[in-house]
């Protein structure tokens, strides 16, 4: 089972190894998709992989040291505006956007991390990225 989350950690907990703790304690694989760490706080986008109980326990542990927010559906394509130019494809850092055989652009919602790079580059503003 896979779960993506935004994680904010306060300055007093920034140096605590919470990610390695959940890996060792709950047998969860963690991919850090995005991170910005400063002495006063940290912001991470994480992908957790494991069984359902492990994911629930991991999220509860993370909540002890910061705030957790689920990433549900971060992106939507406005079909009526999209011209399938593909400008967004090369800018996606995780490969969540691709051309189909008919050269239409498609989004893999499960892979999207909500970084907004595609929306910024889209010449027709056909991509909506929801703030979660």
C-alpha cells in the first residue's frame, strides 16, 4: 500500500530522525519526494510504502513531532484548454505526465507530488494543482 503526505516539522524537532525512526520501527519504505529543511522548520513531501497498519502507525508517530496532511488528488487537467503540446512532460520531476499512443497528454494521479511545475509551464493554463 502506498500513501503520500506533506509533513511539516517544527524547529525543536528538526534534528530528530523521524524518517529513519519510522523505517526501522514500522518497516515502512520511505521515499523523500521533496524536502526543504531550515533550522526553524522543515517541509517534506513523503511517499510511504508498507502494509496498512504500518502506514497508520507511521503517520501517528510523525504527528507526535509535526503536522501531517494527506495528498489526495493534487492535479487536474482541463481537457477543453489542453492542446496536448507536451510542455509539461519534460518538466515533471517524477514522470507523472506522459504522451499516450495518440499523442494526448495524460497524468498519473498516483505519481504526482503536487509540485506545480507543470501548471507554471503550461502555455494554456490547462492544469490545476490544488493546494492541500
